[in-house]
């Protein structure tokens, strides 16, 4: 609930009637003293940035008089209870109040007399919220003062028990009240009490979620207005407290009822009333209505308070309209600099304006964060708002920049993260290493590996010093690039990546070296593979079986059979155990040399070491025979494969058909094609064309119809 300001302005005075009960002027201190809480009319008095409470006598009533203040609207509607005659005057010069926060200000009630509130030991007290009776909704050092005293001496004219009001006990007795009659049954013997007591209880009911009790008390006050001819009647402060109770209990549907009561009673709302209504609309999720209330404040000729502006900014936050919040602040700033607002002497506008500016930055930051966590890609909106904030002279701070980078988690956010990162570097903000690592990770996710490398280079050049996480992230990005180079056989790219890693102080491991070796092997770049293997050893890396396999494959493709044999012997010597791939490569090497006895030896060693030959092994032998034009040997190994109960696949048939066709054996190629069909193996269009063309070239008579329809080319796309 928003707070009402009841402090007198410059030159005004409060007239305070003296009661018969006064606190002792001297407070003694010893071990037996007990704690008492004093409910007093407490005025926050600000001088510059410091403020304090001025506690009046414990038995005084405050009356605001339009004639004495010089301002008719200053009348608080408070009445003198009978027997209160003596007056004391307290003057306040140039009071200023400062909002406790950007959204909630301290509401000061100056309506009734000050009573001594005794601390009750009864278990029937209202919940802890009513234990501390205070003038404002927010606790602060100024809201409550505790004194320790051994004894309060009685005044010479006597002290009556009836002068003491235990507000907690009184509120507890009203906690179950549902109607005005229920309140009458409890308060009928209590006599007249100042409105401050009722106002305090309504606040307590709001905090304890007892809205029925609050409404019952207000209805009783309305009834008393008729019975006392307006001596006791609910006023603006009572209704503002009731609105606050509606907000605290979250029974927002009762707001219209309170506003209707005010209209019926002729109570004119003030800025605090409208602020509370705005807050209720926000709680209901109706941000647009809250902004409309702000316009209504100005239409009514009232001056919005800092709380009004802060609540409006919060409405833009709820609407996730960062641009609207920024434009709203720019308008406020322009009016403030022109002197159109900030004239109220009761407000420390210099301090409040700074709070509003900071709150605007906070709202814009929160809105951008919301945009980043949405499913839709709103990166462009974030970038636009960042630029507008810079142009408006209200940029984000370092902490907000870092938090927004953390909010960037999807690949499409990379552009926002990079912009925020560049801003931090350009403005020479300190940046945490964890934020840099997150940016490196995000760039990799967005496949912006070179950008990730730039961030890593900044860590090396500008700091903070990269850690193991930084190193592992950037190496993982290189692994992705090297894997892509391996799959696409872009061996030159792989070599450049290795060079770049070494240039930046990153030490490639076996995984990185092997990726480049495989890329060179697939691209049949024998000399490049040999060079990479040599560099790998020179860098202190121990080659694995994958490294040797890639090198053997490159040497085999380059027909460097003797070199391959020497590498094989070295591999066995250093204790690297061959795998299926390495055995297969060596079988292919010996086949290329025509040393089929060595091929038999390799296959025998495979079986002895527990590595069973597969169709890939026999295909390698057949392929080597085909490349070297040894069709008879290829046909022989084809049959040996079937004897070993290894079923030939599509590759086996196609390679053998090709070598037979080249060796002027079209009839045998034709028979192999038919055999593949009978075994349910679908050969490619290339094998079909090879059989047909070979029979035509060599004049072989074959029935082409037995071959069936020409297979669809694998490169042809099937139209769906």
C-alpha cells in the first residue's frame, strides 16, 4: 500500500492538545528495566539526506487546521476527544520525505492522539504484524523506536487505566467481526478514540489478511458518522488504509467497493489513493489500466509523486515494453529539467529522480532478459533497445551486460552476446572469466568458431587469464572444425587449423592430429600425411593405432608399398597392436604387390590374434587386384570369401564385374550380375552399364532383357 504524506509544509504548524497523562521526562536504566513500545505521531524529518523521527508527548492529539496552516486542503478531519484542552505547538520547517524504495513510500498518518501501547504477554494478541504498531507500511529505523525504562512515574493529576489503549488486544478482539454490529458490540464501552487507532487496526487487518474485519470497522465508522453528526467519521486516510488492505489481502474485486464508499462520502481521492489503485491494477495483470490511472491523476489537477512514476515504469515492465519505459523516462526527464515537475518541497526530487533513472535502467534490462528467454528470436529488438538506451544517455552497467550475456543460450543469440561482449571491452569494464567462457561456448554453438577464437585471443591479450575451461572450450571448437575437415576431405583446412592452434598456444592432442591424418588419407595426400605424422611425433604425441592406420592408408593409396611395410614393422616393434583396419590395409598393400602369400600370412595373423576378417578385408584385396589389373586373382579371392562363409556385398560384385569387363571377360561379368540379382543384391547403374558396354565392345552375345531394367542412378533425386 502506498503511503500518505501528512507532514506540514514550510511555515505550517501543528496544534497539539495536552492530555493529563504524560511520560516521565527522565528514563532510568538498570537491570530490571523492561521494554516498552511507544506509539507516537512520528514525523519523518529530512535535512538533506538524513532523516529522523520527532516523537511528541505520549498523550497528545494532533489537529490540522486549515485556517492555521494557511491551506484549506490541509484539514485532516481529526476531532478533539472530550477533555483534551491544553495545546502544545510543534513547528516543522522545510520538511522533506524520501521514498524508502522506488515503488513504496512511507505513509504518515497525523490524525489522532498518541497513546502508550503496552506490550502484552497474552497469547490472544494479533499476529506478529500487529505487535509493532507503526505509522508506515514499511519498517525502518524511523518507523519505530524502542525505549527501556524501569518505571514511568504517575503524573500529579493522576493516571487512569482508561487512558491506555492496547491496540493489539483491541484488534485481536475485532478479528472475527463480520458486520458493523459486531464491531459495535465490542467497542460500545470503549468510548471515543482518535481515528489513528482505527487506522492502525485497519492496517494490521490488511497485513493479517483479515479484510472482513477491516471492512466491518469502516462500516462501523460510517454508522458512527450519522450518530455523532460527523464527529467520528471515516476520512481519506481511513479509506487509503482500506485500499491498502484490499491490495495486501489480494481481494482486488473489493477495490471498486472502497472507491464507491469514498464517492458516497464525498471523500476526494489524493495521489496516494491513485497510487494504490495503480498498484492493484498491476497485481491484477492490467498494466494498461494502471497507466490510464496515471493520466487520470494529471487530468484531476494532481501532481504525480515519484511513486506514481515508478509504478508506471513497473507497468511497462509487466507489459514487457522496454521501449515504452524508456520513452516514458525521457518525457519525465525533460519535464524535470524544465521545472514542470519536482517543485514539491515535501519531496527530495533530486534523490528521487536518480532512483527513477536507475529503475528505468533496471526495467529495460529485465525486459531484454525476458525477450531473450522467449521461444521467438527477438535478438533484433534487444539490439535496438540497447542502441536507444545509449542515445538516451541511460546505458546499462557492467553487471547488466554480463547478466544478459548469460541469458543468451541459443545459437541465434550469438549476435547479441557478441555485441554485449564488445561493449564491455570498448568501455573498459571488468569482465569475469566465466562470462567469457560462456560467450566462447555460445559462439561454438552458433558455429561461429572464428569469433570464439577472437574472444580467446582477447583473454590472452587483455585478460582475464584463460583457465582450463577456456582451453577445453576452444579446443572442442577446433575439434568440430577438424572433424568437418576430415569428413569433407579438406585436408588443407585441417593443416591450417593445426597451425592456428599451435600459433595460439593450444597444444593439439591425438584426436586433433588423427583428424588431419585421416583427412589427408581420404584425399590421397600421401606426402601431407607423412608430414603431419612426423610433426605429431616431434610434438611429443604418441601415435595410436588410428594414427598408424591413417598413415598406412595414405601410403597404400600412393602405392608406396615398401614404405607402408616399414611403417607396419615399426608399429609392431613399438608395441602398437593392429586392429581390423590396419590388417585390412596391409592385406591391400601385399595384394597390390602381388604377394598373395603375404596376404595369406596377414589373414592368418588376424585370426590368431582374435580379429576375424570381414567382407571389408576381402573387398580390399579384390580392389587392389582390380587396380593392378589382376582379374584372375580378384575372381579367386571372391570365391575364397564365399568359402569362408563371408557373403559378398554390393561393393564386392561391382569391383569384380569392373575388373572382369576390363580384362575382356564380358560373359563372366554378365553371369556375376545375374548371380547378384538372384541373391537379392541391387547393383548400381554403373555396373549395369559396364556389363552392357563390355558385351558390345567384345561382341559377346547376351540377353540384355535378363538384366532387367536399368537401375536408377544413385545421384538422381527421387521426386516426391
